[in-house]
C-alpha cells in the first residue's frame, strides 16, 4: 500500500545511506512540512538557537561523520548559513544545505512572497558561489537523479552542496524503479600509472624524504593508508595546523606541526632541508604556511590533492587521490632507517602554585595533560588555536579548528555537531571571549540535548589577535560573567579561574561532572599571549598597515 | 601640510555628509586599519557581539536616519551579513556594506589567503545578488567616482550597496580636486506631466478615493507631503503592516492598517469598496495583503512607487516618486467632505486582576496605553508583530518591523540601531523567545553603550506562529531565564511576569528605571495567540501542506 516513494522520502533515504543520522536546523513555514517528514524519519532533528549554529554544527558533524546536513527555510534561514557554508567550502567539509522554498505553483507571476529578496533564484545564485553543486528540485521526473548528482559531487570533492526544495515538491512521488547512482568517474589509469612510477623513482632516489600529511587525508578517510605508508617506508611525517591530529602525535615517525615561523623551529629546519617533500592532501594556505614564512621548494615536491597531482613543475589531472595513495602502497617504495628526527617535546610536569595568576602558556600545558583518548579538542580562532599548536593530541583523539577560513564562533556549535556525530567523544572547546559572544549561546542547544562538552573561555576582554596588530577600543569586548550562563539555561556548571591552583580544583570537578556541560571562565591578562601567536601577529601586523605599493 | 585626501578619508566624509554618525561592525585583520581610520574620524564605531547584530542594527539605523553602515572584514564577516543585507534590500533600507579585503598586491597568483572561499571575487558576486550597486575600490583614480556612484544608487533606490576596500587602498591618495557628484537623473518631465494630469482627472472623478500609504513614503522622507495631500483633499488614508506609523494613528483621516483578513474588517470593507485606490509607495507583499486575502482592483488603482508608476493597466517609467507626489500637491485635487470613516478603536480602559494569568491580548492592550510619543515600537516576527497591528502608535512615534522579509531576530539589535540614530527615543521591543535566542545577546552591546530599551520577551516556549500551522518538537525552544540576563552582563534589570497585576508593578518600575535596559520575561500559555495571528496562520497553514498541484 505505502510503497509510493516521494521526493522527501528519497532524499532522506540517500542521506541515511551516506551515514547521516542528525539534521541541524531551524524550521520556517517554507520548510515546515519537510521538518515534519524528517521528524517522522529515522533522522534526528537538532534545533539550534540560530541558523549560524546549525551551519557550524553541520560542518563539524561532516568532519567527523563524512557528511553533515543543515536544513533551514528560504533566505531568512538560508542566507544566515552563507558564511558557515563558505567555511565548509574553503576547508573541504561535505555539508548538504537543504532549503525549504516557495512552491513552484506559488512562483507564477513573481508575487512578493515573504522572505523573497530580489527574485526567486537569488538564494540559488548565492549558493552557486559557495558550493560545488546546486539544484532546485522542481521536476519529479529528474528529482532522484538531481539528488544523486549533487550528493555524489559533495562526496567527490568533500565540499558543500545546495538543494532547494519548493514546498509543493516534498510529497510528490518520484519516478518508480529508479536506482541510486553512486559510481564516480574512475581515475585515468594511464595517468595514474605514469604518476606512480615517477613518484616511486623520485622517492626511492631521495636521501631525506618527508611526508606532510594534510587535511584531505582525514576528509577522504585515508588515515589508515597513511599509517601503512609510514609503516612500509619509515618516512617521517609532519602535519599542518589545519590537519593537526591527522596522525597520532605520539607516533614515533611524527615530527610535529609544520607551519613556517609558527611551528617549532626543529620541524621547520627538518622539513625545509628535505630533498623530497611528499605533500598528501595538504592545503598551501597562508596560515598553514605561517603567513608565507614557510619555504617549500616546488622542484622537490610531490603534491597530491583530491583535485590534481603535481610532481615538480608538471601536473596530472583525472586521478583520484585515494587511487594514488593506495597505489603508492603497492609500489615497493624502499624502507629506510631514519634516526634523530625531531619529536614533539614530552609533557612537562605541572607544579601549580597557589595564588599564582594563570597564563595562556600554563593553561595549555595543564590542559595538555588533562586530555585523554576520548577528548576532541576544538579550537576557535585566535590564541585558542595558536596555543593549541603545541598541545599533543593522543592517538584516536581529534583536533578540529577552522585554521584556514578562520571564522570566529565555530567552536561552541562545533562541539554540538561533534557530540552528535560521536557520543563517545567529550569535546574540550577552546574559545576566546570575542568568539564566544558570537555563537556561544548555542550552549542552549547543548543543554537541550544533554551533551557535556567542556567550554574553556579565554577571557582577555577583547580580540587578542588583533590587539597585537593594531589596537583601539574596537578590539574591546564587553565583560560577561560566563560562569553564570548555566543559571540562565537551567543546566550545566560554571567555574571562574584566575590562578593555577583554582585550575586544578576545577579540572577535578569537571572530570567528575559528566551529566552536563561545563564552562570555565579563565581570566587572563589582556596582554598575555602565546609564543606562537606572538610570531604570527608580528607577521600579520605588518600587512595590516595600509601603505600603498609603489 | 595634511591636505592629501585618501580613499578612506573620502569615503568617511561622504558617509558623514549623508547623515551617518555611527558605524556598526566587528573588526578583523583585513578591516583593521579601516577601523583605526574610523576610530580617528568623527564617526563612532559601535562594536556588536556578532556581525548579524551589526547588520540588523545598521538596517534599523538606516530606517531612522536615512543611511546606515555596517563595516566588517572579508567573507567571515561579510557573509555573516548576507541575510541582514537581503532584508534591507527587500524592505528598502539603504544600508552600506563596507568590507575590508585582501590588498590588491596580495591577490597576485591567487594564493590561499585566510578567509578566501572560492576566488577573490566570491563575496562580490554574492553581494551583486543582494544590493543595487557594488564596487571593489581597486583604483585610486576612479575611487571617488565609484564611491559616489554606489552611495547615490543607495539613495535613489533606498536599497543596500556594497563597497569592498582592499586593505592596501585605505591610505592611498585620491585624485586631487574631485568634487562629489550627487545630482540624480531628473524625472522625465513629459511623462511626469501626463501622469499627473491623468491622476488628477481620475481622483477628482472618484466618489470614494482612499490613500494606502506605504513604506516608501517613510524611506523617501515624504511623510510631510502625505500630510499636506490629506490636508488639501481630506481623502482618508490607511497604512499597511510594513508601513504602520507612516502617519500618526491618531490622525482624524486615518482608517487603520489595511491587510485583507489580517487587519480590521471595517478597514478592509472601506478600502475595498473604494472607486479610486491611491497606493503611495506601497509594497504589494503577501503579508501586507493578508496572504492574498486582500482584494485590490488594479482597474481602480493609481500605484506609485520609487521604481515605476502604474495607473490602471498602464505604466510610466523614469518618474521620481517624490516629483509625482509633490506634483500632486500642486494639481488642484478637489477637497471633499467625508464622514463616517472607520477609525482605530479608542484605548480600552485596563482593569488588572490580581493573580489573573496574562494573555497576549491583555499584554498588548496594556502596552498600548504604556507607550508615549517618545516610544518606538520594534516588533520581531511572529505574534510580536501580528498583535501589534492593533496597537495605536502616537504622533511622532515610530513602528519598525521586518513585515515583508520577516527575518527572525531583528528586533533586539534593531533597538541598538534606533537608539544610536535618535537618543530621544526609547525602544519598546516585542520579541518572541525563538527570535530572542537568535540575536538577543546583543543586549551586551546595548549594555556596553549604556542604552535603555525595554525588551518584552513573549515566552511561549517555541515558535508560536509555526505551531498553529504544523506542530512538532522542532517548534520547541529551550527555556531560558531571560530575566537573569542582566546578571551575566553586569547591567540592566530583569523582571518575570505571569499575571496582570505583576505587569502593572513592572511597568511602573520600568518607567522609573532609565539608566539601563529592562528585560521582561512574559510567561504566556504556549497555545495563546492573538486574533490577528489566528487569522494569518489559518491561511498560511493551508500552504504548508505540501500537496502537489494537479
């Protein structure tokens, strides 16, 4: 009887088959009946306070689960996640944006329906700039094919896509007998073989090869292949800031985070003296490259990404990154003995001094020994992120940060996405006060769903990163009593921390309290900042001064 | 010595000359040196918690002052105000979006600079969809002309514009001796005269003409001209929901809000039986038209907007609305005696009953007698807005609501914009709990600048408007203790209200406390809603059901 498949049934089934179990969003009348369908499905709706929170949560969810979904209403919802979608695009996170929309039957003669901006296709045109594929489902005959095309493109490029669903299409039956299409275009086998042969020859001829493991290894599920490659060849490996934790930072072949002047000096020296740089899924961004203080020689590089493969100065197209990396495993790359490689320094023993004011450096050192294998560290932008460079992330631990696109306000809603994606993980969120004020009240959603992240607010009364570059009252942030937010939300526990011994007490309490979120208001000196940030802002600051070029 | 004018000097001077005194925004490194320039100028920077708040505040500021400015950094800031800019576009509010950006000298060879999405022009392409004019200031020779072109277009259409300022252009000198260009294209005088003659003949021949005064009269500063026209002709006048308060609701010729089934029935009957509808700057939107329950006969209409003028079924172009309306004043339209027109009902006497639970209807009746000539009523979307239809706004009072674009979360940040635009006004903000959770923490900015709006949270535990259409747990909102937010922010006063007598006490206290903001948590029955909303949602609800058309 009930075997007629509708557009929304098909869409929901495909999302499920891609591993999606939760949908982040805020309803609105154009999306209301879709929310009703989702509610009746095997997916769970996670309502956020604001669409921005849903967008960031879906991005974080996608980074853990492989696909994330944000579902919102037309324009007033959709345009609120333009920025979060842009971040997902820039940092390769496969987020599916599903927007309710006026029905196709309501669009005739272009009336001024509420939420309309310029024309009915305004939102579509905006999303064409921010996604790798977009569609308006306005024809039941092609609906399934369109949904497949768009979702497959998200998976191929690990980037966001846009699906607009006019509300009169939600319950329309699709063509019967359609079978989902998943098979991507295969790699060009000739190009693949030539590239593999060339890479093997270069690596085997090299004296000091180094792998720089990038974020795409994580996005494409190639972390085990990376481990196998290191196992086979014993080549040392560095990560970037964006890809930190792509390999356990306790791995014996792991050097540390490479990032020009931002990273450790011994890592920089080792990497830059290599005669064969194997860049696997690495983003050559300004932040990853320490604002271009990094010096990587293209003439010594094998640079593999999901979009192209470059060896020295020539390029191969139409090769899937996973085919190349798995191909390398079979290529008989020689195994070598390498000794005396740099390593992240071992944990420093901590000796808290009663009454001694807390510093950024102390805080991070202490947190470094607090985290365990079930912690996921989520760092917002600013010193929250820069300081984290020197934290040592355990095996199977995750480190998440928008270290390229660098949108403030990611971390708190991201912790929502992460815990929905994997309830075993307890997020440790590092967030500046400026970033917290943008989206931190998504703690409300965290409370609603009884999650238990630990939120560490780096309270230094302003935008600390900017203070170092060019200061003024525009860098000040109003003081909130962050530790009292649990009283507003009727859930969670808040703590104030000014001294080293207070931090000890609080970490003990946080460890024991797992029924709800904890928020730690860490009172820092506004002038205090990490060494990594000092290096970073001294370079960035020079670019802020707006002297014209001659 | 110091007479060299730079690009930023020129831009700041033009904004000042357009009446701008405040800039809303959040800094970021690409915009940092511009913030420094603004800080040293005669404009005041108003830092918000999140860019969304700055966008809404600038929109509200523009509605009061004639131009508003939001200044943000590249992409991570700019794309966060896509939605607020879309609202300004849809509802004709001249907001200037100024975005910092990577320097022209940094863009060579397209490096992966932080905050970049797809390409350096991604943000520009997005804003081309959301504004009436956009520019990237990349040439000092044409910078002044470009700034003029864009600002003049904002004023011509009362819609947002986009100016992208690469950071290496901020301090570049402009061409010396340039004079600002302000003169717009004049109206086509032949078209104007023909249209005026035709309009006069139709109006004078009519038995029962009615003016529907729209929002553009407010945007183009034509409210005094409207009063003069009514004075000359004694034609009765209605407003729309979006334009409510465009004329004092105590004016003897004022009928009330016309909006099909949403407005009062006597207004609907009077307007729809008119033989000559004079629509001045009216938006024919679905909400203004009571979701198309309004019945306006085009064959009896003179429809004047800033973009075109239609008389019955034909159209005139190239006529400025202000020329047409001021022309009408000189056209010798006959003055007529009209009696027995509908009026907003007089204020009902209030008799609070001790211990009696508060209802939406009672709340609004009581607030109706609380507001005075220095109150500006700002209504967010939902019953906050629908209930306000029947409030009587005093002479010189303002009523602001995004009654067409309908983006939730406008009202709290709007109150920030309004009080910066006119410190004499005390905003009364009506906001649902769902909308408050989106942007209400901009109370932080309100506290920081020592403003004193009165925030009334309609706490009904969810999205009430949607509940009436199609309910589910996705319409629930987590309970906050709104009245305790002042404790987080270290400023303001909070109150809880459940009964009629509590409301009396609180309004007295609010009236006396003017040093900071007040937040009133009004506990409503989740099933309670205004009569206007019941009518509205019964129509909207039918459209939510996603039955396909045959």
